[in-house]
């Protein structure tokens, strides 16, 4: 048996948005105790990742580093002017696969699930597919 949910986000700025509680709520609604969860975004200028959720400076450090390595440049050929966002999205990736055991997502002590906005503000969607072990 599987379960499918959509998380809707309104981002106000570029940055990392902690969606851990929203993803956990999808799992709770599914009532799945053991299986695999895929968290995926369909946007080409955003990404999904896991990172530390204890120190908020980690989020700003990650974004600063990505922006230093891949700045907004006017020489890109993409006419929308957001090629840096597409590059960042490709590097970080659009999805995660997570393990579910005993009705919980397996995450490390300091880990959180993040939606990464590289081209905000935007209205975004995150798709969550949960597949139960047989």
C-alpha cells in the first residue's frame, strides 16, 4: 500500500526552509510503520536536502557558500536571469529517499529536511510518496 501527499510552500526569499515537521505529518497521516519515503520537488530552481537543524547559522553558511560559488551573473544565456538557481538545483538535487522504521523517519540527531529555494519568492510544491514494506 502507498500514500501520496503534497506539501505547498510560499517562499519569501532565497534560503533553506525546514519542512521536517510537514514531512513527518505526511508519514503520520499515512499510518505506514515500515517502508521508504521519497520527497521530491518538481521545480528546476529549487532542491530538497538534509542538513543540520540545530544551529540556524548552518543554513545561512550553506546559502552563502552556494551564492559565492555560483553567483547571479549577467553573462548567462538563459533569458530569465536565474541560471544560478538552475545550477544550484542540479547540484543539490530535487529529491531524497528516506527510510521509515517503527513509524518514524530515520534521521540523525541533528538532521532536518529542507526545501531549498534558489529563486524566490515563489509558490512551491513538494511531493511525498510513501511505500510500505510488504
